[in-house]
């Protein structure tokens, strides 16, 4: 039926089941179309599927509650899949459990560190990327007031927060940052209200790390832009200008979950899967700005790249905690 | 920034929040005044939000971006809500089903069906495409130029104006017209209405269908002003808050207006408090609790009892006692 | 136990059974329209559930909390109260359990029971708030329970984040082993399915539910108040006290559910952005189960099987899991519109009962 | 309208309800301009027949002729168009609507889209003047007396231009004065050319105003005759199917020591107005004290105060010298007071409980109904069976829901429950409201029986005959005070009526001279 090509990779290249390398991933409640890291991860696998037609088989399972992480992971493991991804910080404990219960199986996790001999853990240095967009904001604000909208006050988001703050301060010490944690990753109306209040207070650039809640930030910005106000949003995880357009998206703090998933999965296919911790920062191109940044003047980009080098060669140590 | 300025901004944001709640609660009003409990408001809002998002998207594409497309989406959403509410009407009015059970069923159905359809329509995507054209705020000529007041009350989304107008219309209809008198009588004492030659079933059907219309408007207003798309998170609990607003407002349009605004303020307050860094003194989680705690306090403190329509929730079977 | 036999032959249970069939049928139609193969899907669903011990175990895990929240809602209904707050009471139950479970070191025979009891009491307390406001201030319980749901969420997040949090984590510390109620050996036998004492307690709770309502003075009063408060008052019952009791006991059931979920399944509590959802499912479970103890258990089984099996449906037949929500919805709906079901059944029943009708 | 002899004719009407034939090929005729009485026991089928005539039920068989034209009365609209109006047994009024709103509901005068309330008021006032039906058009139904509510019901029919008006047990809920007025009203209506069908259990009324009477028993017409050719005893025996005695035969009471003493009690009603105004009186063991009064003079509040359902503002209530003022209902009922409530559906029963459960509604917690502290339904049900036997409550079984029983049987069950508690004081409020002579006879016997057992009985009733027949002493209540206590043998309905209107004993005596 329609929609099955994303719904269900299982239908692609049927028949030679056995010869295939099977790679599955388990999403959290968001599902593979959360416009965020789940989607990004799934895109990674789909790309792999495309590149290695006939060699691999990919599929995902969406969890409807935290309680389902383990059964879903187990579902792949039990079905003898070669690699099973757990996507998201919250899945750490569960991947660990399943890994210990099935020592022969191979698993991988995004955003959390699981030390088990059969698990590859991929984490990102969000703070490094956030630092760079902080620099952009710091240099480009006209009001010296910058907003940060966070989903929840949890470790991952704290890294965005800390990096961003450091970046702004580094580029523009007298800029003021207004923080708003909405308490949810799925409440655009809260994001909208937060943005509205911030813009009312003279903020002109908002960086959001709030998943779908951030959509509300973009919508408020769009409304203001249409009303002739000069406001910007800095997107997160993916290049959100693709969704929300260049007229309000200043830039985005990309977190290349897709590349990470692709890389590790590819290694598995090539028989080079190595368990352990993989940390992806600026150096590894795991985080950073999009290639194209039409809204950022050259001089600013210049500065950004300077900072980027400094971070890469360790001159600057970006804090990862608030 | 001046206090007046802050207040006017607060009001301005409050209205955005309140709009959907007021609309949906008005829907609940018509259905419950006719004696049909309606906890399906959530589901009806979902249907409204979904339909408006999908229709607006495709219309907008075919029109190549026209300010009219959200309106078309809005209207179709109303129709969808009306049709969906029919299920509740048939179950409760024609088959004497328990109103709550039917309502719960509809809430599940709405969420399941809309997300399912979204996936089918948008190739498995969990949310509709982001809308390019949505409602924009209207500035009422002259009025919107009044300092502070102008921004607070006369710069708002068309749906907000609509909501306020509908509050008055609802009052007029329910308390000033024969239709209203009959609708309320059916909710209070259907048998009496019957002996007065009023078609009880028809009245209840109309009541429920109106709830579909209004709740759908509520849902659509969120999709077309706040989220610019539809996903399983677009409506998450607003329907139940609207139910609370209905009861809080004592089954009365102006009560609903008040309760709706109250909620809006409480919500808008919590982002304002963060901007002013009260989080230094009050843990953010407590700020999140604010709207809900306030509601309980207000209800317990001032409002006290709200008396629902007498015959609410009771199936009416012609010729029984 | 011939009670069960009676239960099934009773009209009041024949209807739900038919409703389930019709619901599944409707779901099949929906799948066909969506271009999926319902037969493949349903077989996958049931294979997923009953395919192997592991999944059977996990299905039981899924069912357990639903029994508790179902009982919670049903109990309040019996006293004429609509408890939309099982959700919040569940959260408070988890909170209580995780607090005791993480902060104290006690011998197992005290630790786990204590954690469960504290969770249950917190849940009960949370329910009693609504009961109290209803009784003393006449505040509609529907509103207060909805509000308390959200309050519980943020309160729990606050307490976990500030007092129970594991460093660098988005969750509390792991509970002490002494507080765990997992059935480790059994669970190994079930391929590590997370089996725990919860299911036993759930069935016990259902039994208690029945006993309280039908075999105790309090139950007699609760039901009287539910049907006719005026008569109850006339008969010398304390209506307010009973309203509070009902909400308290309802809360205890939900609280138990929450406590058990923590002690048996997760071993910790996360800082969560949204409510767990068991409470809302509980409403449906209670209603499908016609607010009876046995009914709730069966409804919870149905619910758990469908929800857990959904993953299998998706895995094998690629059917979006939302379809299951549609199925569940239509089951509830047909249970509600029993008139409709009777209507559909009429021809068959004529035969079966001979001329008995009319 | 052309001159016709019969305005209503029903031929061979049959109506079946699950398990019962409510109307079994009933035929009867109503002459133009007459008052035609329908007489029958509870559940005889009167209401059903009239509901059919009014279009609420569809008959299974039979035809209806209005003004000698065959008609199909499919719903009340048709009935209205045919000029048929009905004043229902259980009033059909929307409590929180105003009098006017209730009257115009369904055919509202309009001004544009709006209801023209001014016009409506005028019409209502005009009608009420013309027929002498005094009402306050702007009062809410919940705030007005039963009498006025009934006048509203009548106005509803007149507003719709009814020529044929059905009264279903209109006097069951009225005071003597109100009954007088009603009779006057009916006469007016007839003089205005209306025809009336009157459902009642009360033979006196039939004799007083009806021109002809049709008697129904178990859904069948027993007889139909002119009132002038018959008498009460004949009617009674035709209705019940056996001889019945009216005068409650009882030997003179010998009162003993005081059981209940109410002294200077003041209390407010639900709207916060003073309902009881320093009221004082006593009831002794072995006597029946009847409290007569016009509805709404504090009777309900008085009972609620004694039984603990309402707070006493000032004053005391003593039961055998122990102060029970403001004790809880439970404490009071345990200390020896039984109470037959005036509204059996609101207070007396949990309609969705089984008879078994209803019969232990106040005693379920007694050890005798428990085995090791758990309710024992066997014990409860055996107890119920005993009472059902003893008081011959007609119910299929102890597991039947109270809802399914007739008011008569519901009432018997309540009395069984209360008497069985073997109280020192038995309070009976409107114990026979809406019941037929058979049931009334039974209940009166029981009350006297209690008295003779040496119990104190406090009887409240709006029906003077009842008060006169049953009481040993009559206290008249007026505006929350006792205005006088009289001996039923030495007083007259007229005297009582005057006192109930506020005149004191002395005043009345004087008036008689
Ligand atoms: N709605 C109903 N459903 C089922 N049976 C009914 C219904 N109404 C009346 N009956 C049956 O029909 C019989 C006649 O009822 P009806 O109300 O006409 O008696 P009635 O003469 O009006 O008695 P009463 O004097 O108490 O009003 C009753 O005995 C009852 O069993
Ligand atoms: N829903 C019902 N189903 C079956 N029978 C009914 C129903 N309602 C009433 N009846 C029957 O109708 C008859 C008259 O009912 P009704 O309510 O008029 O009782 P009643 O004796 O008039 O007492 P009251 O009118 O004072 O309540 C009773 O015999 C009762 O059994
Ligand atoms: Mg009757
Ligand atoms: Mg009667």
C-alpha cells in the first residue's frame, strides 16, 4: 500500500532474506517522523539501504511507551538481526539490559553511553556545535538580547544550553540571554508563547533545543516577520531552514545522527563493527552548522570558523554543563 | 519595559491561548445543555486540527499560496467535526449508549484515525507538511492604534475574534431564542419538552453536532495559528482543559469566556515568569504547575458548586418513566 | 468457579464479546482501505503476543498496570464519581515507591512492601484531594482530577530532579534490590520477560475491589451514595465521607499500579515530559469491563494484548500501530452502543432463544 | 366547530408493556362539556390510557375519535392540534425555568428571532385572569408551591387552546384549600365549554364534581355510569373488586409519657429563609399526632430537623428527655426514631438497589446482617423475605430493583422497613400520597397498630381526611408555628381549614359563635 516504503523497509528486496545484513532501530514515542533525531537516524539507515541495495535490510519499531523499549529491542535481537539501534538518551538503560541478556547480539545506541562488550555508543558534543551558533547569535543580535528555548531541563539539553551560553559570551560579552524551559518537547503552543514573550521583551534571535515545541518558536517568528519585525530562529538537530524557510531560520545546530548511524552500520556491513564509545564533535563533523548559510554574512562566518578551529585544536574547552 | 506594556503583551498572548479553549468549551456547552455529556471534545478538536491542516495544505498548494486557503481548511474542518460528532449523537441519542463511554471511544478513534490517515496521505510521515499559509493576526483599524489596549485586544488572530463573537452569539441563541429555550429544556426535563411537542431527539442531535462544529473550530484554530501542521501532539489535553473550562464556566457562555481567559493568562504567565527570571526563586516545575493549581484554588475558594443540567447523561427513551 | 461460566453466558458479557469481534472486524476494514493485509496483521498480532514465553511474559507486564488503573476508575464510577485522575494517582504511586526504593536500605521483606504501601497511600492521598474538594467545596471532580494529573507530573519531575536524581541522568537512582519485586528466576525462564509480583497483586486488588463493594458495609454505603445521595443521607450514611473514601480507594488502586510499575519494571522513575497514559487507558478498561472486578481484568487483558501485539503487526505486516487504537476505539464504541450490537445480533438471538422474545 | 355529542371516544384500546397488559381493549366516551372521571387502583392503566390519548404512547390496538372524527394521535403535537391538553400526574415542568418560559415552551411568541417575553407575559396574565388561575409569571418553578405549579400545568394546556383537558391525579398533591380552588377552576373550564377527564383515587371528589365515571381494574373497563346514580361504596368495591371500609376503626387512644418534645425550634429552609419559627409541641406514647397544614408551612423542614437532616438554628429536640438536637441522622435513627419520608423516590429508596438492600438501608451495619464482619446477603435476603411476606409487598423477588415496583408497593416496603425497626417514635410524612384506597387502608391500619403497641406516631399529611381519620390529636402548623391543637372528634374540616389559613383556635371558635 501507499506509504509502505518508509513504513516498512521489510518489503524492499524480499526473497534473499538470509544473505541480507539486517539492521533495525527502535525509536522512542516520537517515531521516525518526529522531524528530529529519530527521523535523522532513520534517514541514515534508509540512505544505507539505498547505497547498498540488496545487501542490507532495514526496519524500525516505534515505542508507544517507555515500557516498550526493551520488548522492541528484543524483537529485533530475537529475530536474529545483525545490529539493533536504540535511539535516544532514555534508551540507555534498556539497551544495556538487552545487551547483557543477549551477549551474542550486537547493539548500538545514540546519545547515551552503555559500557557492554557488544554495544557501540554514539554521543555528540552538542555543546561544541551550540557554541558556534551562540557565536553567530552573539555577533548578529541587534538588541543584545538573545533567547534560548529548551524542551526540558535534562543533561542533553543542558549541553546545548551551556555551549550556546559560552558561545554568545565569547562573541559578545554584553549580550543578555533569556532562558525558557517549556517542560515539553511536544507542545508547540508553549514554544510559541515562550517566543512571543521573548520577542516582546526585545529578543531578536532565539535558539531552540525543544523538538516539536520549537515549531511554535518558528511559527511565532514567521508571524512577526510577516508583521515586519526583524526576528530570527536558530534551528536544531537538522537544517530546519528546509522546513521553515530561510526568511526566519538564521542557521541550525546540526546534529548528524544520520551520518553516525550510517557510519556505524556501514562498518558492521564491512565487518568492522567495533563496540565502545564514539564521541562526535566538531572535529568529526558530528555537529556543526549547515553547509549553506545564506543569512550569515561572510565576516561572521569567518569568526565562526576561527572559533571552530580553536575548539578542534583544543584551545577552547567548551563547557558541557550549565 | 513599562508595566502597562508587559500587561498588554500578556493579554495579547493570553488571547492566543484562550481561543481554542473557548471555542471547544462552547461546543461542550451546546451538547451538555441538551443533556449529552461530551468528553469527546479532545477527539473533536483533533479531527478539526487534522482536517484543517490537510485541506489547507493541499488547497494552498493548488492555489499556489493564497490567504484564503486557511479559511477553506477552517470551513472543511467544521464540516468534518460535525460529521464526526454524529457518531457520538447516534450512539448516545439513538442507541442510549453511556455518554462517557462513547466519548472515550471517540477520543481514541480520533487520534488513531487521524495519525493513520496522516501516514497514508503523507507517505508515512508522522505529521502533515508544514503549512506555508496560515492565519495572520488582524489589526482592527484605529482600535489597534490605541496604546497598550490596541495590542492587547485589537491585534489578534481572526479565530480569536470569532471565538469572542461566538460567546455572545451562543448566549443570544441559548437564552433569547425559542431554539435555545427548547434546547435547554431538553437538557433539563426531556419528558416535559416531549409533552410540549418538542422533538427531543432532534434537539439533542443538534446540540451534539454543534459541539462538533465548535470543537473542530477550536482544533483548527490551533493548527492554523500555533503549530502550522498536524501531528499526534498538536492536540494533547486541550480538549480536557476545555471540558474543565466548560464546568469552571458553569455551563454559561460568559463563564466560559472568563474561565478560558483565566487559563490563557495562567499559561502566558508561566513564560513571562521565566523571562523575568523568577526561576531563580521559584523552581520551573512549580511555574509549570501554576495554571492547574490556580484553577483548583479558584474553584475551591470562590466559585464553589456548579450545577449541571438536570437530565445530563441520562438517556431519554420515549414513553418510559 | 462457575461464576466465570455465568459471567460469559450473561447477556452483559455476551455484548462485550460481540463488541470485540465487531471491533476487530472494523479494524480489518480500516487496514484493507489502507492497503494492508488484515489477516497477516492479526495473525502477526497474536503470534507476537502468544508466540513465545518472552512475549507472553511481556504481555502480562503490559496488562498489569491497566488492571490497577481500570479498577481505580471503576471504583469511583461505582460511587457516581468520574475519576479522570488515575493518571496522576499512578504517577504519585510511582513517586512514593521510587522514593522509598532508592532512599532507604531495608531488608527485602520490609522494603518492597513498604515501598508499595507508600506508593498506594500517595496515590490514595492524590485521589482524596479531589474527593475532599468535591465533598467540602462542591468542586466538580472532573476538573480537579484533570488538574491534579498535570500537577503530579511536574511535582514528580521536580522531586526526582532535585532529590532522587542519578548524576548526569534524566532519571532517579535505581531502586535497591531489596525493593525490587521482580520474579527473577521465573523471568529468566520466560526469556527475561519482566515478570513481577504485580500481576498477583493486581488480581488480589480485583478481588479486594469486589469484596469492598459487595461484602462490606462501606461498599454498601459507597454504592448507595453513588445511586442516590439523598436516600443515603436519609439512611444515616455520611455522604461526604463516602465521596472522599471512594476517591481515596480509587487513588490507592492507581497508586498501587504506579508503585508496582516502578518496583517491577523500571526500577527507577524518569523525568518525563508527559503523563504515562495508563490512567486514560484505565477509563476505557473500566468502561469495557462494566465497572466490575472480573470485567476490568478481562478488559485489561484485551487492552494489553492489542497494545502489545501492535508492535508485531507493524513488524510483520507493516501496519501502522495507530490501527490498533482504531480497533480499541471501536471495541469501546460497540460496548457503549450495546443497543447497536443487540440490533446487529437480533437475527441470531431469535434462533438461539426460540420464541422466547416477546 | 360543529355541535358534537362526544368530544372523545376511545374504542378497544389495547396497550402491552413487557410482561403486562396495561390497557386491555378499553372503550370509553366523553360527552362535550362534562367532567368524566377515570377511577382505578394503582397500576390499573389510567395513566397509560391517557398517555395514549395524549400521544405519548402508541396503542397496540384500537381507534380514537375526537369530535367524532377518527384520528391518529402519533405524538403530543397532534394532541395539541386536536385541542387535547394534559395535566400530568408527575408534573412536567422545567424546575429552573420561569412560569412563563414553561408555559410558552414549544410555541413561543416571536419578535424577529427573539422570544417576545413581554407578549408572553401578557398572554399568561390574561389567561390566568380569565380562568382565575393565579400565578406569578416570572417566578421560577422551583420556588413556587405545588398548587401554583399545577396551575401552571393547567395554563400550559389553555395556552395551547385545549378544549379537552386531562387531569391525572390532580388532587394527590394539593391542600384542601387548593382542592377547593381546583374544583372551582374545573367548573370554570366546563362553563367555558371545555371538557374534562379526571383521573383520581378519591371517591369524594368524584361525587363532588364529576358528571360520569368510568372504572378500570387491571386494564379492563369494569363499568361506566352517571355519578348521580351511584355512591362511594359502590364505586370503591367496583374499583378494588371487594368491599372496603373508609373510616379507620380504632379504639380511643390512651396516651402515656412524652416521647418527642420539640421546644422553640427555629430553622431555615434551603433558600435561607426562616421555615420553623420557635415551634414547640409534644408527642406521647400511644397516640397519633397529626400535623395539618398548607403545603410549604414548614412541614418538610420540621421532619428534617427532627430526623437530623437539617440543622437546628435554636431550640431543642428531646427524645424521651435525651437531647437529640443536631445529632446525625444515624444517631437519631438508632436512638429510636423511624421515618417514612414524604418523597419515596428521592429519599425513601435507592431505586437501583434490590428490595433486599432497600429493606436494610438503615440497618445494614447491624451484626445480624454480617458474618465475621462481612455483609451476608443470605441473612439480608431472608430478612427481606420476612418483611415482604408480612407487609405483602408485591414484588417478583427480593432481587428485584425497587425501581420496577409500583409506588404503592414501594411505599409498603418503606413502611415495612421503618416499622420493623420497632421505634419509639414513627414519623409518617404523606404516607399515602398517590396510592389507591386499598393501599391507603393497609397503611392506616399499620399506623394505628403501632399506636396501640404504645408507640408515638407523628403523622404529616396534606390530606385532611387522612388527618381527621387517623390522628388522635391534630396540631395545625402555619408559617413554621403551631397555631393550635384540636381534637379530631370535636372539630370540622372548615375549622381546620381556617386554622391552616392562619386563624388561631380561639379566633375560629369565636367565628363559629
Ligand atoms: N413505561 C412503562 N413501561 C412498562 N410498563 C408500564 C409503563 N407504564 C406503565 N406500565 C404498566 O402498566 C400498568 C398501568 O400503569 P399506569 O401508570 O397506567 O397505572 P395507573 O392506573 O396510572 O396507576 P397510578 O394510579 O398509580 O398512576 C402498570 O401496572 C405498569 O405495570
Ligand atoms: N419504567 C417502568 N417500567 C415498568 N413499569 C413501570 C415503570 N414505571 C412505572 N411502572 C409501573 O407503572 C405503575 C404506576 O407507576 P407510577 O409511577 O404511577 O406508580 P404510582 O403508584 O403512581 O406511584 P407514584 O405515581 O406516586 O410514583 C406501577 O405499577 C409501576 O410498576
Ligand atoms: Mg398513573
Ligand atoms: Mg400514581
